[in-house]
């Protein structure tokens, strides 16, 4: 008989029996609290010492994090508070008696930190090396946090796969940030008869989201918020009748300093209208970024460029010389807001012409678009732990080995109790002690050596070398010798000066805040005796 083809033999061969998969559970150690607190410097060593004791359950119960806010939410401290939080688990088999899971069956382990978002949860996501910030998990809440380990559905052939990808492009591969879990020492696990896993819960981070900031659409705002923003915009950006300009025909002078004048910008007089115009220029430059090379700014300046401001008229009242509002605003901002010399000789126009309702609406919408762009440009990237009222939770996982041909199976723990992270200033840790030198001891003063140096440019050095009284009265001058200086100071002296100034201002501001009862505690200490 002719030999069978190998492929046919494989199909005809009896199937190999499939071994039962190892089912596992990840749960808080001993049914106790999942999140523990420690104030010891060697907090991991202290935790292991607790587990070594015969009354380890009671020891862990005493370490349960029990600080809660007024709403009953669990509150975790930051490392700056000198209190640390550890999540503790055990891995058991899902069989009667729940025997411990063999540590060799664990192919990987860790935990994720998730943030509450309404009824769902968000994960701190990465796209390769880029931090994408908190993103709603949706259907990925049970998926492997490592995108490379997730199963993907492909078509039955090359052509089908290509069609699926063309019609349903794959979303960007996002991985959820994981934090390490550690296995307790084998001798400790053997003594307890449990496979103990633990991990330090991060409550502080320097990470920020690298995703573009979501700017509010100011032009789409409605209701009270939209009305307030539109009301805030200068009248020069709205529909209005023709208006005579203050100090018309005069050469702009930086000494006018309209922003620091005591005039009322709502008053219909020369000083009031000049201050209102200066506020308009400041709004253009700072709030709207109208003089920058961005598309929204250029669109706004184009609209202002259509407005012609008369500089001179003939005997019949016809304009013989004018300037665009965009060009005049640029020059006037340098002189009236930047306090730069008026080297170009620009003069104040005679009037601001009437602006129709349609043109006013176009100006307002362009300004609101500039606000959105300005927000996106100035908004800081969101820190990982942003907001004192955000709620988080811990969820741990292990990857349990199965058959050699199969990938490990992911096993999740239950979610921890939601918690918030205390802000850095809400600390009950003992204060850091700083000893100040005795400034009345000449020997101590002689021992204080310069510890920091400042390199001063010539104008600043000349300003500080002048008469302190004139400097205090705003009459200092930066003119003088064109030489820079390197000035060195004693850090303890700087600390003493800062401490004295701090105490002066604490008392002054106590008149407003009434905070002296809470921010300063002074008690006498006995003088150390020399033996």
C-alpha cells in the first residue's frame, strides 16, 4: 500500500487529550484590606516583618488605610507626606480549599491605576513612548493592558484582510500603563502557605499627557457663559457708532501710561476713553495673541485691516490720510502698552468709524476663535494626577501559564475601593526641621561662606548699585558702567532674610486671611547645656 501523505496522516491521527486549564483567582491577602499604609522609612521591610509575625492578620488590619474625606471617600497620601501605600494580594487556585497558586505558574504580574470618569473608568494610556493621558477604557477594561498581547481578528485571506483594514482601519495601538507587582520571599510564602504579591501604589508623578490640549470652542458657547465672554471683549471688537478718539492727532507718547492711570475706562471723557483703548490693545496682544503668526490671529487682523482710521481731513471733512486699524494697533501697542519710544512718529487717529452689526459679529467670532487657539497654546499639558477631587482605583492582574503552545491567561483581581489622592499641602507629617544660624554670634557669621552665585548683566548690576531709597521710589536707573558682575551669597543668610520677610508678611496678610491660628506654631525649647 502506498504511504499516506503526512498531512493526511496528521488528520487521521487520534486527537491528543487536552489538559485542564489552571484556573486562578487574584484577591486581597487573607480576605483583608487590599490597600495598606506604612509610615516607616523601610516600609517594605516593615510589611514583611508584619507578615512574619504570628498575628499577621491583625497587623495588616491595623495598617488598613482608613483616612477618609467628609464624603466618606478613602484618601491616600503622597510620598511628601511620608506615608506610603501598598496593595497586597494572594494568588490561589479556583478549587475547593483555594490552595495557593504555584509561583512558577505566573508568567507575569502587575497592576493598573484607573481613574473614575462618570459611570466608567479611564486608563493612563501610552502609544509607544508617547503618553496619551487618561482615556476611557470602554470595552478594553478586561483586555490585556499590553496592546502587543491582545488578540486581533484577521480575515481568512490576504484579499479579505485588506478589505477589512480598508473599511475598518485599526485604531492606534494603546497600552495601559502598568505598575510592578512583586512576589514575597519564597520562605515567607511557604510559611504562610500563600502566594503573596505586593506593589507600591504611585500617588505622585511628574508625567504629563502629551496629547494636544482640548481647547474650549469659545465661539460655540451659549447661555450665561457665552454672554459673559462676549461682554468681556472690548467695544472696539463689536458693532458700535463712530467714536472720536482720545487725544486725536497727537503723537503717541509712552509716558501717557494709560493702563496705570486712575481713570475710569467706562467714563465718556478723554482719560476714560484712552484707558479703554489701551485695554483693547492689551486684549489684542495678550488675550487674543492677535499679533502672532497664527491663522486665527491673521484672520482677525485681516478684518481689522479693512477698518480705515482717518489721520487727517481737508477743509470739507474728507479724509486725506488714513491708516488701517491693524497697522495702527500694532504700533500703538508697542508705545502705549510696551512703553517703547515712538520712533515711527505714529499719531492718534481722529476717530474710529462706525462698525455695522455684520462686521461687529465677524470681529467677535474672529476674536473668540483667537481665544480658543490662545487657550490651546497656553494651556499646560495635563499632569497625570490632576485635580484634588479625582477618584482612582487599583486593579491587579497575573498571567497564568497554560499549555506550552498557548499564551498565558490573563487573570484580573476585583477593583479596589475608589480613593482620592490628598493634595501636597494636606499633610499631617511632622514638619521638616531647619536650624537657623545665630546671627548675633560673630564667630558663626565668620563661618558662613558663600554657597550660591548670581551672574548679573550690567543694567541689573547698575540698578542694584544705585541709591536704595530711589530704587524703592521707582527712580532707580540702569545706566552706568557696562560691566557684568558675579555676586556670591551665603545660603543660610538668604534663608534668614526670607524667614524674617515671611514673618512680616504673615502678620500683614493675617489682617485679610485670619490664618495665624493655623499656619504658625511656635513653642519654647530648652537651651542645650554644655557638658
